C-alpha cells in the first residue's frame, strides 16, 4: 500500500491564555494545510524536561495552569473545521468506560463528517488519575485495561446505530515490545512513536512480524513519528514512516507555527 506523506500537529491547550486562542490555533493549522490536528487527553498540563526512549521525563514540579478537556473540545473542532482529521494523542483508557468512549468517538465522527482518529493509550501521567479520583494502578494493570478496552471498543463500534461514517482509524502510541506493539498489531491502523531511527527500524520490523501473525498485512499499519528536522524526516521516510507530527505549546505570545510551516514546506519540496 502506497501512502501519502501526512503532516500532523498536536496543539497543547495547557498554558493557553484562554479557549479562544486554542480554537484560533486549530483554525490556523487547518488554513495552512495541516492534515491531522490533535489535542491531548490530560486534565492537567504535564511538565517534562525531555523524552528518553520514547517516554517523557517529568519535571519535579507539576504546576497547575490553564487547561481544557479534550473530548468536549473535539466536538467543537468537528464543527469549525472542514478538511483535516482530528483526534487526541491519546485518550487514556482508564478515564472512560470503553463502550462509552466508542460512542463518543462515533458521535464526533458523525459531527466531523468522518474525520475522527481514535487515539487510545494506557495512560502514564499520575496526576491526571489521582486528582480526578481514578486508580493509577500499575503499568501492568493499565495495559490490561487497554487490551480489554480495545476489544470492547471494537465490539461496540460494530453494533452502534447509526454506524460510524467510516471505519474509525485506531491510533496507538508507544514502542514497548511486550504489550504496546502486540496491541498495535491486533487493533491499530496507525502506530505513533517518538523513538530514534535505529530503534524505529527494529520496532517496525518486530511490528511487521506481529501484524503478520495476527493475520493482517504490515502495510495496513500507518507509521507515524515525531518531527526532528528535514534530514531526520528523510531517513524516517526511507524507513517506512509516512506521517510526521510536531507539538506546539502555547506561550504568552500565542502559538508559534514556524516548525509546522517547515514541515509543510519539506513535504511540498518532495512532491
């Protein structure tokens, strides 16, 4: 399967001066040609110092700042945008009954005219859990919930009336060999990761084996990676990635779209 190069952005609401600035950023991202616009599913903005092996390293202090809930916002994005796909990167499976999450996704899919991507993950930011009364559990218990939840989401999507506008693409992020990649192989349409190129080669090859063992074709899985510049993107493109994303965090001056503009120019130069 030959896939087009797609450019995505995750627009963080955490730290935005108000909802309208976040809304305006979504509209601007659409206007300049972004293919996928993501929010996040955090009740508080995570503050971290970097990413190691694809996982964020949290700062010692996690301050409370302005923030807005993701799924209610997605419903409004479905109304105000016309072209890009929209979603959350990614929904924490423990925050909502999986059958309800499937219904929410189906509804936003209809509002958007079939543009929703359902990103789902095991969750990792403990503050989201503890301050809202959810059990953080263990890494194993969260992955157990993810595996069971993905089965329930698929079953519920299959019987909802009316059905989704299209087969809603499932996005799963991460690169863990024991739990994440097997879940991607069974359930996902899009695999998203922030790992380096060498690890991406290894994980992608492992995923191909798992997908084949699950009775699916490796080409069925879209490979999505974080943007680290044009030279890195060229290398990831050769390794099989076709979707490239960046994060934009708001500042007092608003949202800086310079990196996203660079990504769109890179893609244009390849066409």
